[in-house]
């Protein structure tokens, strides 16, 4: 009869009953949660206080470390008897004591086994304080420089030296062993010191003053060694290591206490969960059938529709809704929704196809446009540079040629043989300069557009430099310049022609900007992977502003040499471009009025190549 009444309920009433059951369960959960929260709050406060103690213990450890590593070696500690780290340590002790007081006031602290762990932590913390106080007292006794036992050791050593009661070599030997132990904690040195000191006491036994001072010197050192060992200078013994063990024990105890609090919390939570699930079970038993029928009637077709749409999305709208999930012949809202969804899917497929076709076409056109844009930028840049260089650097020699020709045309009848020779020589010089500029521009243009092909192969760097020096040596002799070489035969991976051009341009610049009677040094060096060519001159040099412009590709930069030589300003740009292509590098160091050093780096031929 109950089932019959339930079946006749409307969907609105079914939903009302479902919501009422959810609300009832929520109220019960809230009541239990409030109770759990009160207990959890106390436990949370205790865990926060335990965390504060852990943090403060960590700060104590940092303060101890700072004192032992740094402040114990400062004079202010021995003058004042305290330090910043000791003050911090004592401050942390007070804060830890305050936290322990708050923990003991907490109700949970009286529960076993938390109470026993709190007592153990308190004892360990006070034991740590005692250990640290002993370390501070031991450090004060040990001292440094003019303080404590180390100061006394230094005074006794000075007394032995000043009194001249002992041989200086024996004193220095003892001092060396003492310093070896104090600086390096060399136990062997301590043993050797004691043995040597006893031997010297016996040796100088006929000199009571020397024997007395030497015996005090030995005993002072022995006390220093005992104090150092007491403080702890290795990972096994000493107060430091006992202190570290106590710190670790404290941390373990704190973690165990926190774990105990968590365990207690979980136990209480489990108890409350048992009550909660019991109540929930009663409610579920009563409302299980109602909930099942309502949820099944409402959600089953929606779940099927969700699975069907998810499958369609995973196939990227390639298929319609699977009839196994939703039958389009259904006459309810779900069936109508499935039919409309299939129509939408077909339209989406058509739209996707159109978009894909247009996207592929646009991508192809966009790629072509980008390639054309890069080509136009390169051509435009080269055009601008060509025009700039031609208008700036070729104007002077061409103007000189035109002037000479006009002068020659108007006065050729009155020219003497010497004047004709002078004009011809100057015309020849300026024409050669124009040809040199045109050759440089052509080579630079090919380098920019990638027309020059590299042929990387093993080449003898020393032989290449020797060949270039032989070609340029006459130019240097004409300017009374000496080229000195210090070369080592080594194979590099490089293009032979590019390498010769780079060295030739660099050495030509050195000759161009060097004064008469000067020396140009050409040296080679190497490391495991690279060979270096260093070309150094003592010429006019360059300032920092000039250095910053040498490798700018957007302008031509050149100056006259010491004999008014003129270039096209592209030599170093070519060198930089070619070095980059050969996986090398070029660096220039220069000081105005002192000279220039050019460093060329080439990759070596390794054994595996």
C-alpha cells in the first residue's frame, strides 16, 4: 500500500521528500560538527603551541650555530661575556617556557600519553640549556688572541722567544704544531706537540727558567686540547654533539606528541563518526526506497543523455548520438532533445569542415607573406646600407678622381713629366681604393644573403697565420713596423679562406693604426676545446664609445690610419660574421693611446672528429 501511495506522488512531492531528507541529514551533521570543532579547537591550539616550540628550538639551534661558528671568534664576546646569539638563545628559552605553560593549561595535556611526553620535552629543553651554558663557559675559558687559555699560550710563547732561553727553531716547531691543531683540529699534531714539549722539558732541564715556562706552555696547550674535545670538534664526542643529540631527541619528542594529539583527535573523530553513521543508517533505511525511486526517475535519462553527448564530443562530432544510449523514437523531452542535438551536430560538422579548409588556406598565405616580409626587410636593409656606405665612403675618392681629371683636362698642355706622374699615381691610388671598397661591399653583401658557402675542415692555424704574415709583411716594413710571432701548430675546424681573410683583416688593421718603429705581436694559445689567436699592437687604440660601434651592422664605421689609410668600415663586420658561421668568436680590447688587442677563438679538432 505504501508503494502504491508513493507511486501516485507528483514529481514536486518526490523532490520535496528528497530535499527534506538531505536537510535532516545536514542538521545532524552540523550538530556533530560543532561538537567536533570544540574539541578540535583545543587540539589545534596545542599543536600550534608545539609547532611554536619546534620553531623556537630551531631558532635556538641557529643561534647556537651562529655563536659557535662566528661570535665565539669575536673580541666583543670576551669583553662583554655575552653576544647577540646568546641573547637570542635566552629569549627563545623564555618563549619556549611560555608555550609550555600554555600547553600545561590545556585540558588535553593531562591525558595519557601526552602528559608524559610534555614532561619529557620540558626536561630535555632544560638539559639543553645546561649543555649550552657549559659550552659558553668552556669557550670563555678557551679564549682567542689575548683572551683565555689561547691568549695565555701566546703570552708564554712570546715569553720564551723574548727570554731567549730556548732555541728559536724549537719554539717555532712547537708553535707550528699548536697552530696545526687549533686551525685544523689535527689530533696527530696535538700528540706530537705533547711529545715534543716533554722532550724539550728534559732537554732544557739544566735551565730552570726555560723548563718552568716550557712546562706551563705544555700544560696550557693540554688544557686547550681538553677544552676543545669537551666542546666537541668531531661528529662523535663533545658537548656540541650531546647538544645536537638532545635537539634531535626534543624534535622527535615534539613530533611524537603532535602525533599523539592527532591520534587522540582521530579517535574522538572516529567515535563521533560512529554516532553519525548510526543516525545516518537509520535515516537511510527509512528513505532508501524513496530516494532511489525519485533519483532513478529523474536522473537516469539525464545520465544516459550525458554519456551520449560525451561520446559525441570525444569523437569530435564525427558521429550522431549512439542509439544504445538515447533512442530518437522516444516522445518525451529527452527524445526531442536527442533529435535536436543530432541536427546541431550535423551543422557543426559542416561548419568545422568549412573552417578547416579556410584555416589551411589562410595559414599557407600567411606563411608566404611572412617569408616575403623577411625577404623585403633584408633587401631594404641591404639597400639602405649600400646607399649609406656608397654616399659616405666612396664620395671622397670619386671626388678626388673627378678633381684630378678636371685639372688635368684644363692644364694638360702645361704639365711636366713629374706632374703627370704625380697625377697618374694619385688617380691609380684612388681608383684602387674604389675597387677595394666595391670588393668589400660585394663580399659583405654575399655574406648577408648567405651566398658564401663554408667548407669546414681541419686546417693548420699556425701555417695560415704564417702565410698571412708573409703577404702583409711588406706593408709593415713600409711603415717601419715589426711583426713578431709566437705560434704553435694546432688543427682547427674552420674554412681556410674565411680564416685567412679574418686574420688578414685583423692584422691589416693593426698595421694601419700602428705608428712607425712599433711592434705587433701575433701569438697562439689553446685550451682543451679551443685555439686562440691574439694580435696585439701598441697603436692609437680606441675609446669605449668607438669600441661599442665596431660590430653595429646598421652603419659603416671607419677611421683613417696613422698614414691616412682609409677602409670601407666593413672589415670587422665581415670578421664577426665569418667567426659566427664557424662557431668561433672575436673579442676586442683597446685603450685610447695605448693600443688594441684582438682575440680570435676557433674550435679545435678533437680526437673523436
